[in-house]
C-alpha cells in the first residue's frame, strides 16, 4: 500500500505555497504531480523542480502511469500527490489509487466557472467529480494553506 500523505488540487501544481507550507506540514519526501500535460513537458518540470523543497524528490507522471505504478512505491516514500483538478483525482481513485483525503487549494476562476470559496471556482464537471469522490468515501477539505481554517465543503455543491 503506497504511503500517500495528502492529495492536493492546485492548478498551479508545484509552487511556493506547496513547496514550503504544505510539504513541511505533511512531511513528504516525494511530490508526485499526476498530470498528462506536465508529464511530457520538461520545461514546466524544470521550473517546478526549482520551486520544490530541497531534499524532496519530484515525479511527473501521466494519470495512467500513476495508476499503473503507485502500488510499487516503497514504504519509505511519503507521497504528496498534486493534481490540477478534481476530474483527474477522480480518475486516479477510479483507477485504484488509494486516496483517502483531498485538499482543495486553488482552482482559478475562468469562463463557465463560479467562485464558491476563497480560492476555488468550479463548473458542473468539477462539482460532479467532487460528488463522486465523496460517494467513494474520499474526505474533502477546502484550505489554501495549512495555517488557515478549513472552509465548508458544502460550498462546492451549492
């Protein structure tokens, strides 16, 4: 069983907040970005590697590769998974990745989305993915940084 400490939705993926506050809060030694586009984009990977905390390994896998190899993770790997959106997290869960808790951090406002929390904007596809994750027993929390109070997740569905 892979040692997944936290899964976070953040459309910025690895950046300062993730690298400093979240990673030190959860104590991971491996940040796994599960994202089909980034898995093939060395330039974006190099930029994110610069933001990653020293001493913490980074991996950039497609969703499919994450599903295929997550069970091969060593016990010593304390994994922090970062996805861009809830649809990707749902694909991982449906593919057998044992995600128990999802932190919803940043989902930027864009066309067709509505702002539901401080840093979270959703559309109907996002809401449906969150609903399915909850049905599968995945705990959801809205929290931008570890020091902030959690926001009410019912905001996602209203």
